[in-house]
C-alpha cells in the first residue's frame, strides 16, 4: 500500500478546495491517504532576512512529512487568477529546505471555485510550477460552479460527468504509483 498526502493551499477553515481534495481522496482505492491542514505549517511571509535567522520549524516539519509520501493530491484555490499568497508562501519556504521538495513523485492537481472556470488560472499556474519542485503531474482536474456541483453536507461531487472525470484523474495518479 502506498501513501498519498493530500492538502489544499488554503488558510480557510471552510475551504471548498479542501472539501474537493477530501472527496478526491475518498475515490482512491488500495492506498492510504493522509490529509494535511497547511495552517498547521504556517510561516511568516518569505524573506531572505528571515531565512538568515533560520527556516521556520513548521516548514521543516512539512517538508519532512512530504518526503514520506509516495504521491500527492494538491488543491489550489484562486485569488485574482493565481495562487493564493498562503500557498505561494508555503511553496517558497519549502523550496528553501529542499528545492525539489516533491521528489519526482506523482501529483494530482485540483481546483474549484464558485465561478464557471473552477479556479483554472490557479490550477494552470501551479501546474506550470511543478517542474521546479520535481512534481510529476499525473493529472489535473478543475470543478467549476462548486455550489452547483458539490453537496457539502455529504462531501460529494453531484454532477455525474464531473464525478467521472475526477475518478479518472485519481486513477491516473494511482497508475503512476
């Protein structure tokens, strides 16, 4: 059995991207999925001056935890068409511990928003950055119109076509393990 670490790049306690990440994780068969709350690994905004004082321990802990995974599911919210400052900051710090902190392992990238594009700009941005951190993107999936396509009470995608596309994306991840 392989270990998949799953998280969303959000500092919101009610993150719709984390809800999507958890649903995607529930579709994974025959592998263990561990969910992380990146708020547990929070750090100040990256600065070379702060780095001179030392990399924050929560970031070191995060990178060590990521090293123990065989694959990743990462959800990316979108702020103004790009990554959230929270996710970008986490990536900036993690790359200071280990530039290739994803270790060449498979990654499933997800995004959602209440808009029709489903945070596609952020998903594209993160997908383009994966090569710098040795993330082997197995698949991407964007869910548009979250409130119309996801049942938050049950934690499931309700649109059958989208549900099928997400299941296919999780299979692509598992096939790389």
